[in-house]
C-alpha cells in the first residue's frame, strides 16, 4: 500500500502515471479554489490571475517600499543591529557595557595602575558573559530574525513582476496605481513561488511594533504605519494559511504536489555582539600590556646600551611592520628582538664580552676544565650568530631570495588576495628563523652569565675554588676584574630579560 502511494506521488511529479488520479486531484483543487474566500484572484476556467490579485501585491509593495530603501543602507542596518541588541538588554548589562567602553577605560587608565585596570576589565568581561546569557542572546537573535524575514519580503522583485504588465513601470512611483490586466498564471508561475518563499516567515503574532520603532529610531522618522503594516502581515499569513497561491500554481502546472522553496533563518547577532565586546575589551588589555611592555623594554635598553641609535637591521625591521599590519598580514614579529641582539653583538659581545671571556678562559687556571670548555663553546656559539643575523637581513633585501619575492607579492596583494597566503608563508618562515637565532643567542648568554656569576662568587672567597690564579687574571685586565665581571653579568642579565620581552 505504502509503495503504491509513493509511486503515485512520484508519477505526479514526473507527469506520468495514472491520469485519472491526477485529474481527480486537480478537479478537487479547482473545486477548493472556487470555494476559497480568495476565489476572485484566480479564474479557474481560463487559468488567469485576476487583476485584483496583482493590485493586492501592489498594495503590499507600496507599504514596504520605505523599508526596502532603508534595508539598502549598510550603515542603517548596522545601527539596527546595534539597537536590536540594546533593546534586549537590561540596565545591569548596560552598566557593564558602559564600564567597558573604550572612552571610559581611557579615563580609568589615567588613575589606575595597569594591573588593577586589567583585573577590572577581566572581571567585567566575565560578568558580561554571565549576564548576557543564552536567554538574552536568543531574544536578540529572534528579534533580528524578524528584521531578516522582513528583508526577504522587501528584496522580492515586485518591480520585475509589474513590468511584465507595464513596461514603463517605475520603481517607487505611487502617484498613479497601475491598471493591471488579467494574465495567464503560467507567465508568473516563478514569481508566485518566489513570493511564497519571501513571505513564509512573516507572522502576525510577532512584535512588529517593536521592530518598526527601531527602524523609526534609525531613520529619524516613521517608515510605515503600524496599523497598515499589521493588516498587511495578517493578509500575507492568511494567504499562506489557506494555501490559495499554492493551489493556483498546482492547478496551472497540472502538478498537484508542487511545493515552493522553504527557507530557515538563523541569525547570530547576539553571539556576534558578545564576541565583539569581548574582543574590544581584550584588545584594550593587549594595549595596556603592550604599553607596559614598551615601557619595560625602554627602561631595560637604557640600562644596557649607551647609544640611543640602536637601528642595525635594514630589511627585517620594525618600521616595515606598519605596511603589513595595514593589510592584515603577518608581520616581522621578532624584528625588535633581533635588532637589539645585533646591537648587543656589535657594541658589547664582539669586543668587551669576548675580551673578558678570553682573559678568563685563556689566562685562568681552572680547577674544572669542563666549566671553562662550556664557557668557551658558548662564546664561540654567540660569535657565530653575527653572520646568521647578517645573512637573514640580506635574504630579506629587495635583491635577496625571500625579500625579492616578498616585494613582488606586496605590489600585487591589493588587487590579488591570493598573495596573502604567499606573503604570510614567507614572513612566517623568516620569523621562525629569527626566533631560532634569538633563542640560540639567549641560551649561549645564559651559560656565559651563569659562569660569570660563579666566578664573581669565587673571586670573593678567601680560598677560590674555580680559578687558582686570580692575581694573574687581574693583571691581564686594564680594569678591576671583579667589577668588570659584575658589570658584564648585569648587562647579560638585563639583555636576557629584554629578549624574553621581545619574544612574548
């Protein structure tokens, strides 16, 4: 029995099968239409759509036209999304949002310490997430789904339909209502199906008054009379409820099981709004941390370097990062750290620190040769890094292997977004190499610093244990050896801190 029924349904779709069954169904549809309260809209014998139906569609078009114009404005739609959220949140949430506003945070930053401000922001973000819960999010999404459902209607091609009967029809002209003739329904079959799709989600029981009020606030004036709008929605819903338009199409197409396209709307502006607020607040925390980090870096560099001009790299450097950031690309993440490393190599390691280590390693009589060998290997490792830094900077020049490709891709990226991935891959590769160089240098300096610390403690002992000839070692240095080791140890310690900040 079930198989027989399905065979009949499929045969109706295909136009084949039992003619009598199909004819009986079509006769029943014709009979039901003649008894429907909207019977005047369709002439069963001639299969024509009556002018009264087209006049009904024109009346709908006339009511929603101002909303159609509104929905074309992206700025107004953005304002509508914001107002939709605001209309669904209570005073407690509004107060949290106000506290997280950037202008409010800027004022707080003038009187609060960074850590306290960050803790305050984090607490408010957690409170916002807790209070703007799924109930609020669902309310926001549902209200905006009403706007999205209305947008489906206003995007329906009314002008294209009306021009089928009046080639001179002008969109938005309401001075004279067009005189529509009766038309063969087969000529507007697609438009009838599209109309059912565009209007399926409009329900009279929704709070249209609340939505229209939001539109009015955005526009600065009333767009639609609520009474007319409500009457229109009720008429549309009634047309759906009676199934009359479906019957018109089914009868005309000789397809008793024809169906229009069903849609489902799933708006997530509540979730999006919450994520945006969290991102904005966390972005401000990042800004506070960045300012704190910059302050720490500035203070440490003053402890390390005597020169104020510390720019040493030409091609892998911080100033170039603005060009990448503006386009949302990856940038030279470790340029600042690598530049400081190059400056430290130039100003201290290759001269002062090398000279100090040579005196200690070569002139010193170590009781444990493995310790002197460890210090020697670390020194050689750090000295070899200078060439690695130079090679990386050269490769990133416009004549270099990576730099030339990067330069060419940057010239094309604004008009060819496929270059983004290519650029990011090159920058990612060089960032990895830069970080590896910094880590290698830091590890070598940590070993040198550790040995210096031990030697500083050793020289101050009554009976030294690491070096047995401190008197001879002191004579090999132009400056007091103990103070020289202390000063160098401090510089290395500060520099390790600097590298940690630059790689965080």
